DNA sequence: TGTACATCAGTGAACGCGCGTTCACTGATGTAC
DNA sequence: TGTACATCAGTGAACGCGCGTTCACTGATGTAC
């Protein structure tokens, strides 16, 4: 099934994957059509046989980024849960991991783009809203028993904000901010865990 | 003192003020040299008599934005504290106010730009780090007695993240997220207040 | 008080460059008989 | 199995446009005597 893709579909997939990394690394403005096509091993002229516009690519790239990240995140959480971490604690440690600071291009697309989202064209903005809602919904699935579902929004805001501030600060200050945030979240929402 | 500025200094100030609003409204990439000069009532050619480069303007614009916002924020907090709000509660309500959602151009520069900060040139990034540290330091001054100073980082992350997610979601969903965040912060850090 | 000159802030045309988008074309793949 | 043709994915030159930056110039302001 995975290999049952036509030549064109394979190219399409490659372009979207490259773009999904590019927007997380460099932002919406950071990489142009020509660069992405080049990194996908093609020339820029063929772009419009695949997408109606640059914005259409951005939309697909965000979806792809979200899918990839969900897979990585789930894998990381599974590894931690296998070692008796709670689901919430596994999530907090996976999302707010030091490695998420440098590897933005494989990280959460909401954290990578949040302050730019509200300034995009309609289609991109609509997809951005979906990405935010999706992230909040996922966080909701990690809440420990007894925690109000409304807290998912607050926890999402805290994690996204922490990642961005930590990335801006960089170095030790960034890692320290991340550690404080992990501690605070675990303390507050899961004070009796062993983590 | 305020009016003791030379003609050139007045122009300079006007350009920086315009730019400080422009970057918060449209992001670092959002507005160009020519637009800013035009909005300041000048032509683009004169720009380099005022600034060594576009980045140099961005740095000054961030400082100006920070100053303006600090003044507005302090005024808003003072009004609330006059009505017996605690300093922390006054801050939470002022920063996470619904009006801060739409009026990004007069709001917090860190919230307006955070995910773009790490992708700027060295000088801009350095100033961005200062803005983040400054914001955290200010939040620290609002902490209720007995709250650990390290929580300032977490609270800052929560507020910045909440503002961004709320702006992206927009409308009722955005205001609701903001309300949940206010509630959670006040509940957690000031559970015995009357707010 | 008036004149001559120097300084200064701002003007507007021009520069090179990179961008998103279009399009006529090519060369490979697939289909018909 | 081989030949002829149609379809298709990708190429690369070209487009208009807006950007940051430079620069020769202008017109107003300030200074010297």
C-alpha cells in the first residue's frame, strides 16, 4: 500500500515532507517554492502541477508535520509508559524534552509557528486553527483522572509558550526554563506520582 | 525635556514608534522599510540616515514596544489595584484581557513575535532574549508572597502561549481559552483571593 | 538687520536580488494494434 | 514482439513585483560677519 504510489504521488509526498520540515525550521516565510522543490530533487517549474499555490502547499505541510509529530510523540510516550510512567508524565517529558529545543524541524508545528499563524492567508489560518484544536484534544487525552478537561487548554498554552521562550533564550537558560515548566506541570496535575 | 528633540530626533522617534506597532501587528517580515517610512510621513530614501540597517530598526522597535507596553500594563494594573485587586491578579487580568487579543499592535512584543524570534539575525535575537528575560523579571515582581521565584518562567510561558493560541483560534474559542487560563493561574497561585 | 555660506534632513530615481507564478517545451512512460 | 502515438511528469527560461539598500541631489535651517 505504501509503495503503491504513482511516480507523481511519490514526488508530491516528497515535496510535502520537505516542506513540513522547512516550515518548522524556518517559518512560513523562511523557505520558498524553489528551495523546497530543489531539496525534493526537482525544479521549481513543476510545482504548480502539484499545488494550486504556495499556500496550498503550506496547508498540506502543516498536516504532514502534525502527523509525523504525532507518530514520534506517541512512540516516545510509549517508551516512557513502558517504564511505568503515567501517560501524562510521559507526555510532559516527551513534549518538553531538551531535544525538542534544537530539533524544531521534527517537532510540534504549533510551537514552531504559533505567532505567525494569525497572519497567514485564510486557508492557512483555517488549517492552523485545526492544528491548535487537535493539539489541545491530544493533550486532553493525557490528563490524569480527576483533572478537569478545560485544563487541557491551559496546559497546551503552557507547553507551547515554554518551548518558544526556551528556544529564544537558548542554551542553559532555555533548558532551565523547560525544566521548571516540567516540574510545575507534574507537581500541579500529578503531585502523587513518582516521576 | 520631551519636546527638546531636534527635528531629526523627532523623525527618528516617529519612525521607531510606527515600526514598534508594525512588527507587533504584522511580524518581523510583515512590513518593509518603505511602508514604515511612509507611515511616518517620510520617503524611504531617508531611512539610512537614521538606521544602519533594517535589523537596527527592528532592535529599536522592540525596545520601544516593550517600553510602551510596560506603561500601558502598569496603568491598567494600577487601575485594578485601586479597586483592591492584588498585584498578581491585576497583572493576570491586564495581560490576559480580551482586548489584548485584537490589539496586538499595542500589546506584548514577546507574545506578538515569539515563534519568529529564534529565526532572526544576531542583533535582533539578542534583543529578543532581553525582551523575554525582561518580561519574566516583570512577572516575578507580581508573584504573591510565598510563591517560588522560579514560577515566573512558567507563568510567563503560560500567558504568552495562551495569548497566541487564543489569537489563532479567534472568536469565542479564543476568549474562552483566555478565560480558562486566567482562572487556572489565579486558582493556582492565589487560591484565597476574592477575585 | 541683512547677506553669504555651510550644514543638514529628507527626496526620489535607481541598483541588484529573490520571490511566486506561468508557459512552451522535452523526454520518459504507458497504451493500442 | 514490435512499432506509432498519446499521455504525463518534470524542465528551465521568463514574467512582474516588491524588497533592502545606495546615492546624487534639493530645499530648508542655522551660523558668521
